């Protein structure tokens, strides 16, 4: 088989086909890792330096002036890669307030509307951010979201300009829009960040109609974004999130509160010509067929047991490998640090032998990594290059 470009290789796998060799990439390259281990190497230079098939993230929002929307003048940082510039209006203003804290970067965000003000508090460190005070504190807080939240659209021209610039280097990847400041692409997963995991799970028993009402509000916002994607030259967009894994919720909650909302988003994305990868970090085995039934083009992250997941990669391939591309399965915690290159190579081979048969598989760490040894990263990519299809 003739050698493929990185883009051809990964698109072939996304479509369930067999490429020239095993595609190898990573979900994100964390700024912490680049700064600590690679002297601040450029994000895109990383892929070339270590032999990964590249991914370019880009999620530029377009404000709908006819709805009185505009890009947020209070947003002081715009990620240079994904280009996301949040959308506000005179009726949905976001006001950040730094809060002194001796240990963590802490910020209160106020969402100011004509009907009242909502607020949430985020904390962060060098690794990541997290919610310490959810936005939704009383059930009828969702009325303010329904009445005033903006509905960002995709800036198709900017996506396509990025695709032209990136060419055959790799995939153009994005995600379905999520709630301002902090959220997740999936409807249930987005709601978890606004309400809190335990509180939302309990609400599915105590007040299920309220949960459905919230999910519909969030889903409508996502539908606006998806409808605007027609003509955008994405290779794949992410939906889902870890809060809908089997290590967090039951199959019953998945069936009643996750699948009915996200399957509509997947169908709509397909109708406008987009591929979807469904992201589930944590437990997946009880949900494999449930996720595949929603007909995403790909599924990730297939987290192995030694990292807190439940993945049996060969079994997953056997059960749903003909229904969706599999992405992930590699244990980055144990094989990017503290082992020999030979052990890393053996883990690559294990993944390839478990899930690579016939194609439809992309080797990838099971979600983010923050620490990694350069020699092991090179062994990871190089061994993948050696995993060729006869």
C-alpha cells in the first residue's frame, strides 16, 4: 500500500477502513507538559518532533448580530489554537472577579441578565481547572438560562481557513459547543458541570422532569451550533464527556437522560455532513452497545483498568469494532513514565493486536497526559509506525 498522509491515514480509520499503518496521535498536548518537559515547544511542532499524526483543534464561534450577540469584550485570553471567543449579549453578560486564594487560581463568574444574576466559581492550577461552586443553585435558575443564554454559531470561514493552512498534516478537530466558562459537549455532561454530579444524579429520582427541562435547554443551544456547521471542513467533532461513563452513572440514567438527547445531536451533525466522536473517559464496557446505537463515527477513550477505567480492548473491538472507529486504549500513566522503551513498545503492540485488525482503530493515550519522557514518546510513535497492515 502506498504511504498515506497523516490526514488520509486518520480519516481512513475514522471511516472504518484500513490505512497504510496504525495511526498514532494524542487527544490534546497540555501546556503544562510542553512547558515543563520541552521548554515551551510549540503545540504543532510537538507532532513533528515525536512522529505523531497531527491534530489541529479549532472551535471559532460566530456571534449572531441579528440576535444582539457579540464577542465578549471581558474575555482577556483566547486560546491561540482553538480560537474560541465566547459570545455574549446585553442580556447575557459575563463578569469575572478574581478571588484571592493561597493555593489555587480562583475566579467567580457572574452571568448578568435582566431577570437576575447567576454565578459560579472556578479554581485551577498548572494542570487543569474545576468547578467549586456550580452555577445552578435553585431549580428555577434554569429559567434565566432558557430566556437569555446566547446561542453561538460556528465561524465556518475560520474553520476552513485553518483546514487550508493545515492541509494534509492531520485532522481538523473541534467539539460541540458547551456552556460558557466551563462545560462539556454532551447534554448530560454539560448539565453536570452546572449542577454538580451528585445533585444531578439525585435529581433524576427526585425531579426527573426538571432534569429533562434542563437538558432540553442545553440541547437547543447545541443544535443551533450544529446547524451552523454545514460547509465547515472539520474531520471530526467531539461529543460526550466523562460524566456519562459507567463509573459515574447507571445504565438506566444513560438510557433515560443521556442517549435520547445526544443521539439527536449526532443525527443532526450527520445531516450537515459532520463526523462525531463520542468521548467517554472512565467506564465504558456496560455502555459499548448503547453508545454505538447512537451511531457516532468514532468512540474514545477506552481507559484501561490500571488507570481507573474498565476497558478490555479486544472485547470492545469484537463487540462494536465494526460499528465505530475506536480511539485510545493506551495506558499513558504507566507507559509514558517510569518504564523502558521496550515496555512502551510492547504496550503499543498489545493495543494493535487487540483492536487494530481490519483497521478502524487510532492509537491514542486514553485522554490527557501531563508527564512523559521523550524517549518513551518516541518509542510510542515509532512502534506505531511499525504496526503495518499486510
